[in-house]
C-alpha cells in the first residue's frame, strides 16, 4: 500500500511537470454541461489515461464533481493514489471485478452533478471497447464526451494498452468530441451496433490527436467501418 501511494504521488508530480512544460492545443470542452452542472461521461482509451489529468489542469473552471473508474489491480491502486492529489474521487471496479457494484455507484453519481471519467476498453485487449459504457449511457440518459490526448514525443510501452508516457518540454494536443447520447432500452443487437460505432469514433479521435501532435506513426489501430 505504501509503495502504491509513493508511485501515485510521483505520477502526480510527473504529470504536473509535463503539463507545465508542454505547449498545448486544446479544443471542445463542454462548458455548457459544466456551467449547468449536467452530469456526463468523459471517456478515453486506457493507454491515454494521462489525458484526463491534463484536461483537468487545462479546462477551468470546473463545477462538476470529477470521478474516475479505477481497477482493483495493483497498478489501479497507484493511479487511485494519484487521483487523490488531483482532487478526483474514485469508483473502484472494472468489467471483470466488482463490475455490478461499480455500475450501481456510477448510476447514482449520474443523478448528481458529476463528471464520470472512464476508459471503455477492458483489461485486455486495448483499444477494444466493451459494452459497459454503452449500457451505462443508455440506462442513465447522460451523454458521452470522448477525449483524446497526444504529444509529439512520448514513450509507448509494450503493454496491453500501449500506454503513452509523454516527455517534458513537448507539443501536446487535447481533443474533446461532441456529446453523444445513446438511446434507451437497447436490445443486444442494438447495443453491439452502438458499441462498434462508439469504438470507431474514439479510435478516429485518438488517431487525429496523434496526427495533430505531429506523431508520424500512431499506435492506435484503424477503426472498422
């Protein structure tokens, strides 16, 4: 536990260093939702988790209460420790562990003035959306705002999520897409249609962020038509 706390604090310090030494271009924050305290889902690929912290640093003021869904694995505990330093509360769970309890907690938060940040890809494989986000957005009636960040210089780890670690003194891009409302009462076939549609949109947005940041070879796969 102490090790995770230390890693989380170092992660927090590093993101602040990167943020303040990077020239950012940022677009599309949903100020209307923020001003009117209307809850929404902020979603990004697991490997681009750091983009959520950069968005919090960049887009101010923020009136919604931010939460992030964090896995119960050891690396998730370190991220949860970092989130406390950002002033972001966590919901514990994933698609495989504590999923039902996490889903119920998220549904309650969506009835309040909350910003729920979560990665839509499960533990494995990366850049593959599960049905969880589709189901939550459909049942709650709250919109999804996809977020993608990229930087010109970064270390891409050979992990399942191809985690992007940006380097300091960089050029960075944060893109937020238009809000997407998922219809209510979807059957299994309709849910899969929406899952594929949303997966492609987030893949395309993330590839665009890589292009805008000046990355020649994006590690993000092409979205299926």
